[in-house]
């Protein structure tokens, strides 16, 4: 089977935007499993001659802070089970927030390779915005912009290095 990459992170950081840029039109049809799969979307990608499957998590809209935190945790835990490499997506415009710390706590325990992708670096003069994301300790954060498509090659380089 192809290795699996999971994109996790709190809502609104741009996971689905990046997922769509990576898969193009290679959306996978996944047979319905009971329970949680309905809020996960599967696609396939390829980079440097390496094919992989990729999961976009957290597609269902949820209300209320408690529900959001519960859902973020559940999504991160599921992704850890299924994934060979995890892309932990954050938002340069907001900086590190509490919900990111929650996700990081779960990812620490995973023992799986984690790549921090800092999205919404729309202006390359704002690269300073990514420094605070070193604080998670997952290594060099990668600046990307879903709006402009920049940095996605660097992100995929890091992903396939860990497949
Ligand atoms: P998700 O909830 O993590 O899947 O995030 P989405 O992909 O749905 O994006 C959330 C919002 O952020 C949308 O309004 C996107 O248009 C916006 N967005 C995504 N990528 C970027 C980016 O690189 N720069 C900016 N400024 N906005 C972005
Ligand atoms: Mg989404």
C-alpha cells in the first residue's frame, strides 16, 4: 500500500486549501466506514517519483469551543494511527495559539515524523513570522502560502524525505 500523509491542525489554518493544491484532481473514493471517516477526505499525490495517499482532516463544521477542541483531538489521534508522516499545519497570521499547543501535545506522543507547515506566509518579507513555530520542537517549520502556492514544493520535499 502507498504511504499515508495526514494533514492535521486546528480549523481555518488552510488544511483543505493545501490538500487540494497537492492532490489536484486525484480525490480518492473511499468506501463508507461507520463513524468517523465522514469527516476525512482522502486523495493521492506524488512528488519526486514517490506516490502517497493524503488525508485532509476536520471537514465537518462544529460549534462551540469545547466541541472544536474535542474534534481537533480526535482528528489528530486518528491521523496518528493511520499516517506514516504528519503535516502539522499552523497559521502565520495568528501565530501560535492554545489550540495549536493541544495538537502538538498529541503529536509528541505519536512517535511519527511531524513536519510543521506554517501557512498564510503570503508575503516572503514576512518570513520572521515563522520563527515562533520552532518552539514546538518538531524541527524547521516550512513557510507556505495556499493563496499563492509558494513553499509547497519545499513541504513535499520534507514529506517524501520521511516516507
Ligand atoms: P481548514 O479549515 O484548515 O481546512 O482551512 P481552509 O483551507 O478551509 O482555509 C481557511 C481560510 O483560510 C479560507 O478562507 C482560505 O481561503 C484561507 N486561506 C488558506 N490558505 C491561505 C493562505 O495561504 N493565505 C491566506 N491569506 N489565506 C488562506
Ligand atoms: Mg478543511
